[in-house]
C-alpha cells in the first residue's frame, strides 16, 4: 500500500523536470504533481554547471524550431516567472554565437544556414574580413567564413532553473529531496516509484527527467536507454588582452568553444569522443594546458599568454545513438515518459520540451510536433542526423 498518491511523478527536478511541472500546473491547476530531486542544492546539476548557452544554430529542423521558441520565451521569461511580484534575474545576454567554417565544412554550413533562415531564424554568413573587423583578436586565415547568430547568447543556468522551480511551486507542484531507487510497474503499466528511504509514491504517470542518471533509473523498469553520463570540463582564464566588446561564443570545427564571461574572465571547453563516462566531477588542469590552450592560441594568438583561474566538470546525458533528445511515452510501458539524452543542449530546450511533455501527458494536441524525438526510434535503432552538436 502506497503512502502517497499523485497524478504525475517527475523523477529529477533539474531544468527539464521543473519546466514540465510548471507547464502541467499552468495548464491544469488541479493536478497533483510531485517532483523528486536527489539534491536540492543542485551542486552537480548539469544546468547549474553548464555555460548556459542558447543558440539557434542547429541543422535539424525540429531543433531549430525548439530554439526559436526558446528565444521567444526568453523575451518575456522573467515577467512570466514572477512570483508575488518578484521577478527572477536570469542574466540573459545576447552576445551571439559564431561558428568558424573551414573549406571542408562550407557546403554543409551554407545548407544549414539556408534551412535556419527559411524557418525564420536570424543567422548571418560572415566573411573572414567581417570576422576580423568585428573581433580583431581572431586569426581568420584558416576560415572561409563563419555563421553568426546575433540573437544567440547565454544565461545564468542556476537562476533559470530556480525560476521554473519557484513558479511551479507557486502554482501548486510539490517538491521533495530524495533519491529514486526504482520505478515500479504492474505488468506493463507504471504504478509509481520507490525511494532509497523505502518511501513509495504512486502515480499512473511517471516522467524520467533524471538527466545523466536517467538510464540508471529506466533500467529499474527494464527499459534500456542508450544514454551515458559523460564528464565535460570547463575552464576559466584571464588574459591581459583588452576587448572593445564581449566575444560571442566561438566554435571552430574541432568542437572547442570559448566566450567571454563577466568579471574579466574567459570560459573555454571542448567535447571529446573519449571523455570519461561516470559520475566524476573532478577537473584536470593538465587537459587545459596540454590540449585546449594550444588550440585556443592558434585561433586567438594573443591567448598564448594567459592565466588559468579555475575549472569545473559537469555531466552531459549523452545519447549514444544520435546525440538528440529522447522525448515522450515509452511504447512498452504505459504511463512512463522519457525526457533525456540532450547531450549538452538541454537547458535551451527546456521551454519547448516542458510544454511538449505536458501536452502529451494531458493528451492535448502538441503546439509543436516533436514526435521525431520519440522513443520508438531508440527501440528501432533509427538515428537522427544533427550536425550542430557541440
């Protein structure tokens, strides 16, 4: 016999879980929504440890539409998330994203740019001269051009997450700190969850929004997800270089990325195929010195002298099938919804995904068709193609 009964249980109170809770409560104020989060300090939450990027520049139509919706949402987000007149401050700065394009990548980049523009996205092709004029620090000699998204930028991930959480709570969603040890089902139907404390919670609908922990949790219901927790590191450094204006988030084809940060800092990271799998939050100074710094100094020669200030590590929930999210009901277990596998672009997808999942759960016609990310492709091994993964 369960202690507690709800309409919807959400496993994971990160930005996805909180966005889903908010959208459910906004649509159906009488719903009993219960969110279980393993760590309400969010010390190891991917949202909190991310560099907070929001960009339009993807190559898959649905990812672009998700980003367009995020950009629209961010225009009024702080007003929408106000609780009792108190507005959050998510610090969204539209500093832009600049993808550097080499000869090999030019054809694909121009095709993607045409798709983005066709969908109404604001993205520009920049010549090497234009890049040099805007950001004289760059060595533009290796590049045939760049794609620049002026509406792109970054925000404070922790503030963004807490805004959704506070608003969802104000609308009646309940939150509990606890660790889910297993999903419970009866036959092929979800019935609830059990915590490590042995408390049981019942609901006909369970949402697995546990990010890097999602595959582990799905496994307890016999559901195999191709999602792994992959450690990604970010480094903050200072340079004596004086900038006339902040740098956008700059991404060469190697998947290095860097941008300016407030307080005179620069942030740099790099996603590698052999990044370690597991729940490890240590960061490695040597990786910065031996691998990232030499490449950084090639792109910005003035960075040949700099001072490393600090670093940190966070987890991507990497979908090994295709790097794209897994969204929606799991076909083999009635009442189980999967929301994971974002592979590093979850934060910016939270507005559209939260709305979409709430519509699926409430059996409403989705405002945006994201069925391409459905779970059936995982069972069938059908990979989606997205060139814009960083």
